[in-house]
């Protein structure tokens, strides 16, 4: 009998179970296997099927919720099931300049074009429950800094139930998560001249202060580099700390992931400087750099530094160009940055055929390490190039790059990159507000894929059925996806700017300037386009058993038990309708253009392979969207 097998053999059997259903059904066979599944089975499943995604240290029930959350998240990415909306502060808004509440936030004015957002975010678990999290989001809006702090989980759900209608609309967002907004703008700053060009949010384990606060580092076009400490308690405070840049514009910044973080900054197109994030002040009242030098190769007058990124605590990469070797990697020592790169990467994939093409690299993104991938932190990373190609570089290889990702239908320059563990790669293009999604297909990466299964009575959309909290979500397996990738246009078909907002005409062709994922296990992605930040929540409106993060939002009819889609998912009537296309190898790489229908307008033409909101626009020419 299975329950009589040694621990090692039983664990090995669990490593071959392909679905959450199979683990769940095996746990029902006897008490011994039920106990083993609760203690070890879910851990084994998560480790084998999601090797690059983080999971919290939690009790058995919460690990089952973690399996539910991650399998549902994987399914929603595969089905392109998401809700998109523009973000702007509302409800509980505090001006950090005056430490007073403000009734309404207005988008910055005074420029011929909208602001270019720089975004950073993180989230952390605040309890043993899978959905108990705190999420922090910050972005730049011209000369203004926007900060959102959101709390989720069972405790927040109980606070919602006990609050009156006025407090619910003021302190909670559309998902019934407790939300507080903060804005900050120094007096005398001029839109277009003093804009914030880059920002980073310091992670909780890196903070110098043990008090409840958030630290945000940002640089401006007019030559300021600051760290803002924002108190989150009832006694809110605001402390600003300067870094010495001598009035030179700040183009890009990056913060190392160590517990004693370092700050790297690109200054005035050519200089690379390294600072301690927390250190004693100099005589001028600012933190002086540990090292500073010109990173442009000699004789390259038309070359500039575009970005910088820590690959690890002791390696720093920069993207520059135009150059035949647009990626340089430096060693970081206790005394600063070595002036000579330890490695340069060109654009030719063969080490025996040196490239002679000039190009520029904009974003750089390190790839998370993986024991299955066989590399350590800082050895493998991605770069986005002007030629529209994303390249995977390996410090151990003599080749310029090991693999590449590109869209044959669009060669726009890559302006932003974001990875989801080692599973997916999201890229922002320079034209048409285009977001590109690729399967990374690297060692130690994606090991779990969504697979259609026959629809049962318990899983039909809007079926009169109460969710079973003890059963993981269904319709999952380890079958590989058949799609190369997909592109999404962040140009909504149904958006009408509010009175105080700028027309969205320019935003239709806007680059995607920045991308941020709070964590690899988060269902939320943020994208920065001209004059706006778009929030994507990867969730299906018709899912009767969504990620536990979204359980509080579900409202059902008392008579039929059906989910009220509009009041549950679109209470503010702000869901965007977007368009996308994908290439399918079964059709010889043919492009299929699809558009999202309005909230609640589902007919199921696309089957279960795609979310119910997607429609073929060719068959809906005379229908009103």
C-alpha cells in the first residue's frame, strides 16, 4: 500500500503528479496520505511545478491555497484573462508636503506631452495566510511622486464587513482591499524641467529604520537625487536625504539586493556613480559617491549610457549605445566600481564572428537564479535593444548571447523588461503602446501549463454552485502551451478622459516606458504609458473559484447563487477594452487579431482556450461594443 512506503519513495511519487487535482484526490484515499499531503505533498507539488516562483512559509491549509493561487495565475496568463484599468489616486489621499488629506488628485499639466512614468513596486506576506499581503506601488507623474500602500487578507476582509458605506468607499479599493494614497511634490519645481526620471522603492529587509515607513529613491532631470522616507503610522513624517550629483541630470538608477544596499546612478549621459544608500553625510549635507567615472568608451562622442542594473551584489551592468558592444558588466567592490568592465557583450551570437553593428541597449533585467538552471545569481540576464530583439546573455559563455526573443510582425525598440520568475518575459515596445509576452523556455523555468478539460457542472460559468474551499481549482496540467507569444495594445477602445485629464490621443502611440511586477507570485502587473499607469489583474470574471486574493470581491445573487459580474469586478465602470494578437504554429505563424468585449458581454465563441471576453472583430463589425 502507498501509505506503507518509506518517506523517500512516497515523496518521489508526488514529484510525478502533474496536476493539483491528482494531489488532492490522492490525499482523499486514506488518513495517512491525507496527512502526508498536508505536511509535504503540496510543498513537493509547488517545488516541482513552480520552481522559480516564491511561496510563503505557511501552514498546510495555506500551502493548498498557494497551489490554488499559482495554478489559477498560470491558467489566467495562458488564457489571457485579465482586467485592465488606468490608475489614479482616489479615496484616502494624503499630501506629504502638508500631511493633510486632499479631496481629489489632478494629473500634472503644463507640458506639451504627458508625463513618462517610472514605476517600482513590491509586495510581502504579512501573515501565514496566502492572501495576507502588503503591496507598495510608487510611480512618477512629472514632478510629482505617487505612492500607494495596499493591505489584503482575511483581517482586511473583516474590516470591510464592519465598516459603513462611507468608510468602505473611502478606505477600500474596487477589490475590497484597504488602500492609502500619498502624493509628494516639492515647491518651485517646474513640469518638463524638473521631472522625476527614475525611481526605486527600497525593500523591507533593506531598510535602515525599523519603524513603519517606506523609503523611495528617485532622480530628476534637473539634477537631484533624493531618498524620501515616508512614515506610515498615525504620526506621519517626511524626511528627505540628498545624494551628491553636482546638478547633473539623473538618467537611471538601480539598487542592489543586499541587506546593506548600494545605489548606482547614471549621470549626464556618460557618468556612472555608486553610493551607499544609508551612510553618514558629508560636510555639504549630502551623501558622497564611493566612486564615479565616465562609462563611455574613448572616442565614442555620440554614445550615451541609457540604463544601469545590478545583476548581483557584486556585479553591475549598463546598457549604452550606439555601440558595437552595447552591454558592459562591472565588478562592484567595497571601495566602489572597477573602472574597466569585466565583460562586454555585442550583438552577434557567435564568439568567432565579432559583430560590427552599432545599436543601443535600453533595459537590462537579471534572470532569477535556479538550482535546476545550474547558475548562480548574476550570471544570466536579459537586454532589450533598439533593433527590437531581447537577448539572453550568460557570463559563463564566450558567445554574445545564448538565445533571443523577438516579434516577426513588429521590430519596435524595447524600452522596458519584466520577468515573472523564470517562466515569462514581458516587454514594453517603443511604438503603438505594445506589450509583448514571451515564454522564456529556459532551464529551471516553466514546468506547469494550463490544459483544457471537459466542462463539468461544477465549473460551468455562472452555475448555481457554492465554492468548495477545500478543493483546489481544476483544469490544470503540465501540457506545454502551443503558442509562441502574444502582443497586447494598451490603447483602449472604450476610454473617455475625465474633465481634468489630457486627451488620450498621444497615448495611443505611446511607448511603454516602464513595467513592474510586485512579486513573481503576484497576479498584478503595472505598465507606464504616456500620462498614465495601467494596472493589469490576471483574473477571470467568470471564475467561480478565483485566486483567494480576489475572493472578497465576489457578489452573488441570493436567489440563484450566480456571480454578479458587473458589481463584483467593475463597480467603478473603469475596466478597459483592449486588443491583442498572437502567432500560432499550427497556422503557419498566422496572426489572429482579437478584441475584448465589454464587462458581462460574453458569448463563448473563443472556447475555453482564451478568456470569454476575447472576440474576433471580423465577426462583430456591426455590433456595439
